[in-house]
């Protein structure tokens, strides 16, 4: 059996890449145990226990070795298995089988490396098989030309998720803390959890809807958001291709109402985890239509139309979670079981690589040399 990019089951290549993937994650994982104050997220540590992560780390080291040996046995390209073994060996040398799941002290700063590791592992385990078994574009390679760039976007956005939360939380407290919203906050926190969670989803999606439209309708802001639309390979990593200006503004408009209206910490954490998974889902290369659920919540088909390359369908499906918000404002488009023929941008010229794409919108338009992008800002 062949994978759509020509990699055959039984060739040892899949097991080799799996070994490297697990080897890298275990190496990063042992660093989290060594420096938990600086490399793990306080809020996310409440979701798991140190002991469970220690077991997960040891199992992943063993699995990485097994996949490396399998690749070494059946593949002529032994380089992959050797790389996997190298990472596993480095992990063991650092104490991978003898880590201490100790209590964590408070720190002045931290990165969300634990969040990155677990989210990347779970997303890969869930969506790579889905894209292989149920692909929408059967000829789209699993490892397309820009998958490394998208992986960098994924890494950076997850490492600094706490940073973006902090820089939006403090201004929210400063500007809205004295508005006398204690009664509103108390009311929201007294709601049943399910009702509070739905309200949080609706409020954030409403704010993000108009922020999203703003990025599309104003030519200078479109420079930054068009980075997200520049990929022509919609897959589970594509949603992470977002310029940091886009991330800051969009997450601010989602986080600020959550802080200002006083939604509970558990609601905020569930929202963050849900959005991390959902953002991957709606960009995935899968033909699964989800039946009647696609009319209730945004699905890959729904969001792929937003990325449609055909100008005839520009300006549709801005909502992130609820399609009915697009219906409210006349931007809804979902033609039964029809999918767009292709995705991406017309006549756009983006440089390759994360750093170049991060700098480029500040200096140039990807569409023209002046800033008169009227026809594109209507996208």
C-alpha cells in the first residue's frame, strides 16, 4: 500500500520518521523535567500529573527505539533510524529513564514547551492517519515543499501561547478593571459550566469574526493575514501558518472579552485546548463531511471555502466556530457536499521560509508595489 506521496508501507521510511518524531519529543520532554519552571506552563500543569508524564516519556523512548530498529531492519536508507537512535540516546544520557517529577516553583517567565510537545504529539497521532486514510486531495504529499515552514509556525505559536495570553490580560485589566463589571462577572461565573462554555465560544467567535473581516477588508492588515492564505497545501499544519501580528491581534480580540467578562479559569483553559484542536481540524486535508454537524460547527469543508483561490467565492465563512454567525452577517457559503477546486492566493508573491515571511509584510505587499490593493482587500 502506498501513501499519496509515494512512501510505501513496509519500506522502513514511515517507521524511521516516526522514530525521529518520538525521539525529538522525548529529548524536549526530558528538558521539561529538568527545567519545569522555565519550560512548562503553570495553567497546563493542572491538566496532567508529573508521574503520568514520566510514564509517557519512558514509553515514548522505548517506542522510538522500536521504530528505529524496525526502520533499520527493513530500509536501505539507514540514516533515518540512526537519527532516531541518536535522539533517544541523548534523552537517556540526560536522564530520560530517571527523571524526577518534582514540585514546581514559581518563575518570572516560562515557555509552553510542555504544551507544544503534547499538542504536537496528539495532533500528529490523530490527523496524520486521518489525512492518509481519508484525504480530500489524494495527490497532495504528506511532506510537501513547505511543511517545515509550517512546523516552525506551529512551534512558535505554541511556545509563546502564554506570552500572548499575558500581554492581552494585563491591558484588559488596566483598561476595563474599573468599569464596574463585578455583577456581570459574578453572573457569568454562576452559570452552569455548559452554558458558560457556550457563551464563551459565542462571544469569542463574534469578536474574532469581525477581527477576521477587518484583516480581509483593509489592505495593510491583509498583508499580514494573507500569509495564512498563502499555503496551497491545506493540511493539519496549515492552520499554524499565521503571522505574529495576526496572532497577536486575533488572540487579543478573543482573550480580552474572556478576561473582561470574568469567565472562569477552567472555561478559559477548555477554550484554548478546543481551539488548538479545532484549528487543526478545519485546515486538515480530509474529505470527512461530519454530516449535519457541519451546519452547527465549522468543519474542513466549510473553512476550505474560506481559503478558496477562486475570486468568485472571496469574502465567505469568516466565523471560526459557529457558521450561524456568518449567516447573521450574510457571509455564509456551504454548497452541500461540494468542495473548492483549489486553495491559496492569486498573483501573490511570498518569499519562502518563516523569517522572510515574518519580515516581508512590513516592507512590501505580496500583490503589488504600491498599497492600492482594493480588489484584494475585498477578499
